[in-house]
């Protein structure tokens, strides 16, 4: 039955050619409608249960970042920042370590770690970061100040903002023991 503007068109009395035209038109409309999303498919997919995602807090970040450095710089071996990491900068004539090589290496590791993070894979509820974008913004600030060539309070502040203790990554070695030529033991400081 065909109804146009409330008026029934007698399909049975149409010519074969007219019937075929209406059938083709009906088939075309059916195919077009089949391609449209249904109401249920348009409804938003339920948000992934955040409780199943890892909580991106300081404990998670420092552990995963330590693993990232371990895997990318030390062949997967667990590192100790006070021995393995600090040795990246040699001691100067005064016995204290500089920061240039460690700052560059830390900036590069933070950058590669940031690039490895994927949206929607972490739960930021109750963490010091609002979301992944907030965390990456703070990471980028730390990366920028570490790459500026001077180690100062801005570096410490930027590392604090992402939850890293600067003394763990930039110990100058002043408290390290040293044995002098006469056999006495003191510190480099």
C-alpha cells in the first residue's frame, strides 16, 4: 500500500513499469535508512570503569618512570640514582659533580616517557594531576627547564611539580666519603 499525503495510491492497479519504479524507490529508501545509526548505537558508550585503570599517583609514576629509565638506559637492570645515575656527571676539580649530563638525560627520559603515555589508560582521581593533559603539561615544563643549561631553583620546582625529588637525581656528591693521601677519611664537601 502506498500513502502519499494521506491519500492511498492503488498499487494493485498500477502498470508494471510504475510498480517497478515504486519498488526501486522503496528499496533505495530502505538501503539508505539501514545505513543510518540507530538510537541505541548513538547512545554514548558507557565510560570505562575507572576503578579498573591504574591510579596515576606519585607511587605509580615514580615506579613506572624508574622502570622506563632502567629499560632504556641500563638494559632493564634496576638502578640506584645515587650510584648509577650520579655517575653520568663526573666530579670536577673540587670533587663535586656537575649537572649537565644528568639534566640532559633526565629531560630525554621524561620526554620519551611522556610520549609513551596513552589517553584513557589511567585513573587520575585523587592524584596530584587533574588528567593526562595536566600531567604532560607539568612534564613539558620540567623538560624545558632541564634543557636550558642551568640547574637552579626552577629545575627543583618543576621536578617537585611532577613528584620527583631533585636531590635523588642531582646529588652533587658533597656528602660522599673520600680517603685523602694521608689516610684520613672526609667528605668531598
